[in-house]
C-alpha cells in the first residue's frame, strides 16, 4: 500500500512555525523508536517526529528536558538540535495523549552513518561523545526528569526478560532456546555498574544513554562531528553506558540486523579507535574505576541490548520498530555473537586501556 505522507502529515506540519510552503513530507532515517519524517518547504528542510508515547509516556517533561539541554548547549555556542515551536508557541503539538509531534530544524550538510565507513569517523564520534559528556558536567541534573526509569538497569532488564519468558505470550520461546540459554548463563555478570552506582564507587553523571553512531551527525565534508542528536534519553546515568553502547554498535563488522552471523564480529581495532578519541576528551574527569570498566561496559551494553531485543521478541514486538516477523530475534543474535567475542577479548581491551593510560 502506497502511503501519501505529504497528505497524511501536512496538517500536522502546518501547525508549526515553518518558513516557506510545504512541498513534500517523506519518511527519513533509521531510528527504532520515533516516526521520523523529512519536511521540505520552499525555503528549508525540517525533521518532523511523531513521538513514541508508548516508550516516552510523559512527553511534556521529555520536551522540557530537550529544551533545557539544547538551550544549555546553544548558550555555549555548541551546535545542537533546534526545536521549532508550534504556531501556539508550544514546544510540541499534542493532539491527544498518544499523538504528539515535534519539529527540529534539519541540520544541513551532515551525514548519519549506519556503520563505520572509516576509522576517522569513529574516532571523531568517540571524541565528540566524550566532549558531550564534558558539556553535560556543567548541566544542572535537578532540572531533568527521568524519561525512562531504570533505562540501563541491566539486572532489572533481566527481570523483565524473565517475566516475558514466563508469559511467552506469542509462543516464541521454543524458537530461541539457544539465546535464552546464552543469557541465563550470564545472569550473574550483569550487575557491576548498577552496584557501583548504588554504593557510590561509580559517579552518577548526566549522560546521553543512546550513543549509537546514527545518533551523531558528522559534517559531510570534513567528517568531524557536528551535532549529537536523539536527546530523548538524557538522564542521570553512568559514562560506562555511553561508552559501551557506542562500541556495541560501531565496533561491529556488520549491521545490527545482519542475518548471516558469519559476517558479525567484534573488531578490536575499532574498539581502540573509538576509545582513543573518547579518552582524549574525558581524560581529566574519568575515574580509575570507570576507566577500567569501559571494556566490561562494551560487553554489558551489548548483552543488555541483545536481551532487550529478545524480551521484545518474546513480548510480541511492542517496543522496537520491526520490518519483519523475527527482526528482533535476528538483532538479538548479532548482539549475543558480539557479546561473546567481547567477553573473550576483555583482557585485550584492558591492555589497550592500559597502553593509553601510561
Ligand atoms: P529515533 O529515536 O527513532 O532513533 P532520532 O531522533 O535518532 O529518532 O532520528 C532518526 C534519524 O533522523 C537520525 O538517525 C538522523 O539520521 C535523522 N535526524 C534526526 N534529527 C535530525 C536533524 N535535526 N537533522 C538531520 N537529521 C536528523
Ligand atoms: C533505540 O532510538 P534509537 O533507534 O536511536 C533504543 C536504544 C537501543 C537502540 C538499538 C529509547 O535507539 O536504547 O540501544 O535502539 N532507544 C530507546 O539500536 O530505547
Ligand atoms: Mg536515534
């Protein structure tokens, strides 16, 4: 069925303070959470998003967070998302509790990568996510609402997985016995960061929490990072999460949903590339314990993400956008393959960390 997006979303887009006359509206990007559309007018381009209100149940506070953070960054001269208000001067359009839309200026002359095209891009993204962490250091955390409580609480995520398995609503557990077993065997390895945050040995910081490569816009000419986007999950957390999630996505030789597992490997040299950029930015602020846990963070976030895909598969694909029936299971398999290779490479990763420390 052909959807006429221009027709479907025109009225919504017209509720915002756009320059020029709307020409086309079409789907854009590869995000798993919001519905993202590119709006082209006679004078500019914009990103229109239907916010995922099943995932983000408090859109008012979510948009407040985004406005605070983007204003903080702009006031320091840092390129960031620019929220376009509605004609009623609201930061987003709320047609009903479920139907919420927002508009950002399209950040021109940038590229979003779905995989690492060359090491320079990954190095620059490491440097930029580290730098982003530094910018957030001066940000008043008390202004922020936790948009998804327990987002990276991996032991809690494990409980959610157990619950989904127990319910087995779709009768799918029989199709993923190997994955269930892989995860069950690692249950006791999932608590280190949450425990450290709880006992105060790991500092609670304001973090991005969704640091995959397609959440950063790189300059199309220089390949330098221009802006970090997808600010929905900026919340108190650990920098180990941010580092680990970037490695999970970027230091893989294949796409997150590659079906041929022979193509999926953890690339240690890409780990080093990202680490060197990241460390250059956070050298002054990272604690010894955080530094030593970065390799584990790569393993943890990769296992956690695989577990979230598996949980969603068992629950009937209600969270992540999927394109086919077992998409979440395919994604889970790539993550567990990577997690296994990372587990085996922990000492080598630590060796790299040591090399840069000295
Ligand atoms: P999701 O939460 O679904 O991942 P994102 O906010 O990350 O949604 O947006 C999805 C994609 O849209 C991004 O990966 C990026 O390619 C593109 N995008 C989002 N905002 C902008 C922007 N302001 N300028 C240019 N591209 C953008
Ligand atoms: C989602 O929104 P997006 O596509 O950038 C998810 C991340 C996962 C990622 C896996 C709010 O990121 O946590 O790591 O998919 N975002 C949310 O690709 O759950
Ligand atoms: Mg995104």
